[in-house]
């Protein structure tokens, strides 16, 4: 799928070059796989969250926000989840850089972010954490990135449908 910048190999090489140029250590490459029946398996998402949860990674680089989902709502839910975990996503797609920096966000993303922020405020004010189903869903999502110092670690995520 060319929407993510070419083949998995091309995306991987671009991310490897980026991490090297930025002085980061590439800790792991997590790639979704499809089951023999063609269904997308989420082991890569779970592995990323485990690495992030263990505090071993400072960054995850994606070829595009569409690595999370082509659906803006799902992308924003994942981004909110990652931000709540104290990490930030890094994308090698120029248009995503502006979205991630909040420099240029379209009306749909702004609306979604507002709704998600209001839900989080409500949960915090009521002392009601997200339901277990919500937490399980969030745990199925991907982890991401913080760019700060020279010893930061980057994890690469490439979507399966790019193969």
C-alpha cells in the first residue's frame, strides 16, 4: 500500500535512516501480521504497549498516522491514549508532523479531540476511570514517542496492509 510510503521494506529503511540521522537507538520493529484467515492480528500493538509500559522506549516512529487506522476517530483515540501514557508519536510523513504538533489540525480532528478531552474531564471529575472494556480497547492500540535526549529509544511500527 503506497499510502504509507511504499513497501514495508522501504518504510523500514526510511525509519532506520531517520533514527540514525537523529541519533536514536532503534530498539524494536513491530509489524502487524495477518492470520491465515486474513484477519489482522494485534500482537504488534500489544508488544508496543508492553515495551512502553515497562519504560523501555521513548519513541515510536510510524510511516503515517494511518499506521494506526485510516479512521480519524480511531487515530485520535490512539493519540489520546498515547499522550495519557506520557509519549508522543513521531511520523515520517510531513503532513502528519503538523497534525502531531497541533500546528495544523482540521475541524474534524479538533471536534474529536474536544469530545475526547471532555470525556476525560468528566471521568476525572467524577472519579470514574475508564471502564475495563475501554481499557482493554486502549491496550490494543499502539504506543509512541518522546523526543528529548541523545539516548532515546525508538520503536518502529509498520501496518500490515503495507506489505
